[in-house]
C-alpha cells in the first residue's frame, strides 16, 4: 500500500479575521523575521496577492519575493501589507 500525500497550504484554512490574527500572532511569538515574513505571505495569498499588491502599490512579483522563504521585506512593505489587510502592528510588554 502506497501512502499518498498532498501539499499543505495554510492559506486555505485562513477563513476569518480571527484566523488571520491568530496565525500572525503565533508567527510573531518567536521574533524570527523570516518566519513572520513567510506567515504574512501566507495571509496575503489567502486574501489574493493581486488585490494586496493593488492596495499596497507594490508589484505582485515583488510581494511574492519579499514575503517568501528568502525574502526580507522592508518595514514599509510590512506595514503596507498589514494595512491592506486591515491590520496594524502594535507593541506589548514581553511576558
């Protein structure tokens, strides 16, 4: 018997605003910038990268690159994508 697997895409499971906020909050827990960028890319794909690119004024391919495994988005790109998603950064005291 052969085991059949499929590609897991977390973007397919981000159905509500609460899902998105929880996903990004979890990604930010360890402070790994690359992980945060990838998570933001997943969220952007779940909402439609073309639409996010239009709202941010950043090219779609540039967004894919910045929010990829090898990407390193600027703070300007990060805040623009969050704004396009109706979100913003906030600061809290570490536990």
